[in-house]
C-alpha cells in the first residue's frame, strides 16, 4: 500500500489566496461593471527588457542549427557563462565568489523549498512572522519543528534573533510581505547568532535589486563571517521580470559546513551539488542566455529603469499613506508597502471595506502569519495609472 507522507496533513490550507479570489469573484459577479484595481499580486507587470529578448531569440536560433545545438548541460550547476556573469554582478559590490559556489536554478521558490532536503528533520527551523509562506510549508513537508521570530511594529517588522537557539534560519530582506530591509548591523547580529549556534541562514535576496540606498546590504555575503553560516537564494523574477521566464541562482560558499548525526563534518556545497545532480537537470539554454544578458551593463541599466518605475509607484503610495497618517513599513528599497489597517480594523474587515467601497484589492496581513493581524500588504507592481487611481480611491474612502 502506498502510504502518504503524513507531514502533508500538517500543512495549513492555503486559505489566503483562495479566500481572496473567492471574495473578488463574488464581488465581480454581483457588480459586472466593476473597475477593480489589483494591488495584491506579487507579480511583475512590465515586459522583459529588450536586451533579454534579443539574447533569448539568438539562443533559440542556435538551438535550431546543428553546429550550435545544445543538449543536456554537463555541470548541472548552470552554464559557465551565466555563473561568470553572476560572479561579476557580485564583484561590482565587493563580494568575491567562486563559480563553483553558484548554482543556477529555475527560481528562488524551488530552491528555498528544496534546500530543507539536505537538513535533518531534527533541525529546529526559525522563520520570521510574518513571512513568505514557502519557508513554513516546505519545512512542514520535511517534518521539521518550526519556531517563529516576531516581526512587530516595535522592531520595524524586521525580526531580530531570539534568546533560544535554532539550526536553520530563513531571512528575507528586502522582506516580503513587510518591505523592511535589514541594515548591516542587524544582519551582523543574525550572522553572529548563526555562528554561535552552528546554524545555517537561508537568505532570500529576491528583492535585492530594489535596494537603492548604498548603506543597505544587498547580499548577506557583504557581512563578515557569513561565508561560514549562510546560503543566499536569489531570483531574476523581480530583478528582471522573469516570473514567467524562470531563472534564479543560489550561492553556497565553500567554507560552509554541517554535521551528520554521526558527528562527521560535510561541505554543504558538495551535498547541495549532490542533491541537485540527482533531482534537477538545469535551466533551458535560451533562458540562461537571457539571464546572462540581465547582468551586462546594458541589461543592468534597462532592468534598473523598470525597477525605478515600480519604486516610483511605491513613492506615490507612500505619499498617500503619509497624508492619511497611516503607519507603514517598506515602499523604499522595496516594492511592498505594509500598513496598519485604519481605525483598528482587522485585516479581513479592511479587505472587505476596500473591495466594496473602493474596488481595490490588497492582501490581508494575517495571511502571512499571526503578527500580520491588523496589517495589510499592497504592492507597487501595477501600472502608474492604476496605482494613482487606487490611491485616490483609498483617500476618498477614508475621508468619508
Ligand atoms: C517572488 C519571490 C521569490 C521569487 O520566486 P521565483 O520562484 O524565483 O519566481 C522568492 N522569494 C520571495 C520572498 C518572493 O517574494
């Protein structure tokens, strides 16, 4: 008899996005002439940059010619040209990596979910609350014990290390959903905590390209001691609009070690390479060429222009929240704005009010964890026109 992995029974129903679409569908059938604006989606809306399209087309043509056709890629870690490009991207910020430490992936969601494969189920996992749901779900599937570090208004929704120890730590900065960004000093505290506990930090840097403040770290490897305790997971999804194209990369430093239950010491990089070699066959060649183009000077320039478009949306949103005297985090160095629901409303009450009175859809904060209760997430990924219109409607609704 094929028995199921019982850990899957411990997963919480993915109630948040189901409930949102149920409510929106009910509203749209009752109001067929609605003008709903969606400010809830964590997906980009602007097309791929011209350099990316050009590189992808060229690579597709190569695949159609006998002399330049490519089959399976040898290394399984990604083509050398792309790993060199990622290495160069980090070098610009003073972080030096070896190509062997870079693993090309089909995105940050897969790797942040899959990484728990190589850690023992006895590990205590520390996740910030609120958080991107993948960390909790994947570790629940892996049968691990999960503890929470609280992100609260008092710490600017940037959780700091707890008093108790943990073995595997998930951090996300700039944060989804709260938009908070760790400073160097704060990240150093996490690195020190991890080193003290012989723990590993999984650092999700999916939004690093939104950091415009040069004082803020874009990679955990800008922090001293991090090569002995951290893995960085990154993605081209938000950096370059690759949500539908699929490409990311994970960095596992050579120095990073962990222990087997028998006490033997192993390289995390080698074990991750072994895991990927067995369960993953790489990213398509045209996509890797497209990703390579993102890291050229012209690619960085074109992608920065698109990111600026989103950040300008966020600035418009912030102006509205300031004017309305609503407390918020994010919106600078991040595409997310996380704000307290007005008049002490609960997340879902505010969701309903916003949908029914302003025809604007956002994401109730409690869907990301208990500390999100009474808070709300809006994204800056929409068009300029719709962002402006949504803010006008919000203002009108709240000044009634
Ligand atoms: C969007 C996002 C990702 C990126 O996921 P991909 O699988 O690369 O598209 C990773 N982490 C967080 C926190 C995100 O919001």
